[in-house]
C-alpha cells in the first residue's frame, strides 16, 4: 500500500495509548516519519500499529565493565543542635564558662561564651591559631591566640 503525505494511516498514539487514525505529516526516504493524531491532535513520530515494548538490557560479555559515573557528594546533615543540646545538659556544675576573646588560648572541652553566637564547646584545636567550636546552630572555625 503506497501512502502519501496528507493521507490517513493507522498508528499507535502515545497520548491516547490506542491505535487510531493519524494524518501523515511527512516522510523521509519514502518512509512515514511524523504523524498527527486525528483524535487528540498530538504530533509524534510514526510508530506503526504496535506499541513500543520496553527495551531489554543488552547482555555484556564477561569481563566488560561499565564506566562509573562520578558520585556527587551528599549534603551533610547538621547535627550540631542535637550535639550542643546534649553537651549543654551534661555540663558539670563546677565548669567555668570563659568569655571568648581572639587573644586567649583555648583547649578541647573548654566552654566559652561568645558575644554573638552564645555558649560554645571547644571540640578541636586545629593549630595554635584556630579552634572548632560547637555552638547551638553549627560548628564554627574560630581564631585564638592572635595578638
């Protein structure tokens, strides 16, 4: 059966999910390429009268490996509020809270009071000039021993 552009042809419509009458929009190398559904008006590639089946994965020969996609780093969960709450509840009564000053030197487990961030716990001494301090909202890198 010879068909030409503008004629009707039965084809599977992706939108209607049925085999329906379509209008041939154009052909490439005498093969119907694009059609328009006469029911819903959707334009799409001609797929014949059988809906496309799902593609089955090709079998790889043994020893063949797939290139791995680079993994994107996952966002870290901010557990600082929970850790801060736990530490603040378990402060021994004799613990002194020192006012923070960039000029002072601090050690791990010191408790400090910052004028903006509030009470914090020294978690790690990075070097002689900086420390990580756990505050109620996050862990911050703070300066110390700077004159």
